[in-house]
C-alpha cells in the first residue's frame, strides 16, 4: 500500500516538473532577427597617409638659394610614443653585452685535504669540518657566481617597434637630421671638426649611412673626434638612437629604414623624396646647439 502511494506521489511530482518546464521553456527561446533588424554593414575607408617633411641639412657648407625638404614615411617617423617598448629594447641590448664570465669555486672545487680539522667534541670550541668550509679563509664560496648567459629574448616585431618609436622621438625633439650623403672631402680631422663646430654638431652626434660601409675619408676624419661616431644602418640598434643626443641620416639610410620598418601604406618614390618647396616642410630641423 505504501509502495503504491509512493509511486503515485512520484508520478504526480514528475508531471508537475514537466509542466513547469513546459511553461518556462518558451521564455528561453530568442526570436530570430528579421530582415529589417539586421545589422548594417560597416565599410572601412582608409585615407591616404600623408608623409612627414623634414628640412634637409647641408653638410658641405654650400648653401643653395632654395632650401629643400625630405619626405619621410609616417609609419616609421610618426609612430605613437611607447616608452615601455624603448625600455624593453634597451634592456635587451644591454643584457646581450654582459660577458657573464664571473666564476667562483665551491667547497667541492677547492683543492686541499678533506681531513676534519679537530675532533667533534672535547676541545670546547666550535665544531669544524674540512678546510674547504665557506666559513674559513681560503675555503669555498657559498652561492657564488658561475659563468652564465645574461642575454634575454625579445620578439623581432617589438624591436622594430622600438626603432620606430626612437626615430619618432628624435624627430619630435628636433634632433634628427637628413643629409644627401654622409661624406667629407678630406681625411683631416681638423677640417671636419671646424665644420661640425659651425653646424653645432661637434658633440653627441651619430652619423648613419645606408651604404655598405662608411666612406673612407669620413671614417678617417671622424675616428679621432670624441663625441662623434659613424656607422652603417645595418649596425644601428635602438640603444644607439636613445644614447646619442643627435642622429644624422643620409638618404640611403632613410630608404633602408623605411624598407625594413615601413608598413607599405605610403610608398615614397625617389622623385618624391626631396622637395624643393619649403612650404611643404613641417618646420622641423635638426637641433644645432652643442
């Protein structure tokens, strides 16, 4: 009798549950959007990116009647400033310069007898083991340095972004210059030094060329000048741009940097690179103060 009553109660509760779910189920079903409620399509329009103009500097001292400006790729020379990316690139480069050759001997590597210095008990003094103990003079070093590699890993695209940010900062600080070609007519240091003093580039200036090597006369004339360095664009790193007060590029270096770092939105041809009309220039010119 009791078993029949239990079955009847269980059957009635299941029926109530089914009916309750049946009444709640329609509220969970979402209606499909009609044609009039469909989302509108979004069409993205990419505007043409205008180049950045920089007044070209004169290295030889021959002043032309009309000043010229050079067109720069904004994806390379007008990048948003990211100081965190610069920090990552600088730390990555400085880590790669560490030799990591510091080495000490542990107690297992120190030469000598492993005999116990004195008995464990009876002397009234502190217990000691062998002569190689780190507590004794001439013993091993506890937790001392060992040769290791300090270099860290940084993605290639992060390094490229750091180069764009560094070039943009130099341009906005008016400490970026562009020359037709980095070359000097003499190998004498005195002639180059006097010209750099006249330009205000005597100290803290880095010359970067896009050629395979630095021109011989420029290299000989500048190698004995403190505060002046010349290097190729293939040897340029983010740390160099951050370290030096002033960076001067030639047109070959500008082309090489835009090929390596540009995103292809604004292709500047050789005929459009140098503009004679100064009205196109944004007023940026390399700083001349020493």
